[in-house]
C-alpha cells in the first residue's frame, strides 16, 4: 500500500471520528481532502468510504443522524440531509 492509500484510510478514520463527535465541518474537510488525494494520485476511494459520504455536499453520513437509509426493489437508497440520493444494489 502506498502513502496516498494509507493517508486516505487515515482520513476516513478521522472523518468517522469527527462525525461521531458531532463536528460535521471537520468531517467534511477530511472527506474533501481524501477525495483530492485520490484524484491527484488516480486512486479509487475504498467502498466503505464511498458508501458513507455524500457526493454533493461531502458530508460523512451517519444513518439516523444526517442520513436516511431505505430499501427499495433490491436497492439501498441513502438520502443525505442536503437532499442528494445514493443508490446501490444488495442481494438477499
């Protein structure tokens, strides 16, 4: 694992901790920084990171706190407080 991937993993941990403490702006900063590092190094973000971040407002999503999670027709639909939706399939 190279330095950029390790830094992205660390930023994911920091964003999760900041969101758990209620510091949403700091969590948003960590998410933006991780995305910028991934773009510059042509890396894809880990799946767990993509699933728990909002693409439009860069918030770190916490189901029940700032995100709503619903199941619809074989898909998980995650709705952020900003109104953005993210859908991904699931298997039973």
